[in-house]
C-alpha cells in the first residue's frame, strides 16, 4: 500500500506558501480542517457536514492529515468503538489562515446561492474574524446558542474570543432559534432584539440584554 505522504503531489518549490499548499491545498482539505476547528467530530459527522465529498475521499483526506500530524484520532468518551477526530496543536496553527479567509470573503462581499449548505456552528470559527476587542474589554462571559440540532457558544475571556462547540456551563444567556433565523441574524437581516420581540428567538435562560452584547461584539 502506498503511504499517504508518498501519494502527495508537490509543487516542488522552495517557498513556504507552496510547501503549505502541499499539505492543505487539495480539494476539501481546508474545509475538513474548518470542521475540526469547531471541535472534535466523528467520521459520520464529518461526512454529514461535508455533503459531496464522498466517503472514500473523506477517508483518504483524514488519513493524510493524520500522517502529516495535523489531525489525530481518539476514542469518544464513554464509547468503546466510536472514534472522533480532532486537530493537533500543529493542526490548530492553520486557524489564523482560515480566519483571514473569512475576513477576505467579508471584505470582498463574496456570496453564494440560496441553496448553499450552511452550518450554524461554523460561527464558532468565523465569528473570530469580526470580533470587536474594543467592545469586549473587561468582559468575561459566554453566550450559548441552540440552533436547529446544534449547540455551541460564543464568548469572551481575557479580552479574547472564547468560542466552542457544545454548551457553556456558565453561560449568561441561552438562546434558541431555527437555522433560518440564525442565518438572518448572521447576515444582518434580523437583530437579536427584534427576533426576541417577534418570538423567533427564545431566551431559555438569562436575559436578552446579553444577546445584544454578543451581537455587538461578534456582529462585525
């Protein structure tokens, strides 16, 4: 069997941009790293969140990322046979590049079609691109979101973004909404306060004023 590293095509250039592209420049690889940047994921979860990749290609990409030390596989807590994938410390070094790609997309006004696939939890990573450190100064709090079937949180700690998958035990507010409502909030079509007033956003715990702060800090 040919190893993942020997199968790789190389630009053959003594340039760090080219060498980085040798590692992560293949189709789907950066999107796979984006998924894992939002938190550990099982193979099935990765396949579901990357429609169109195909199971054989997904397996090949994961194998290569493991061989390169960017991704590691481990047993899921409490489940003997289930394995999850997570970024290694080396893999997390790509996160600033992904965030700058988000900023480039925002500043270039890039847009897709209405049928494009979207995951609300992508905001765990992408919201760092619009983080307002001036408005976050002195704050230490987290905001939990239940959007469709996904749960994630945004927050501030020590003046820096503190975002992640799953719930936050110390969340100052817990809000629930549909995927469509969250997308409208993200696109600036709906304000949090307006969504609470219309009933599209439900505050399960805490106070809606905290959502206003979240919107200002991560709303660009």
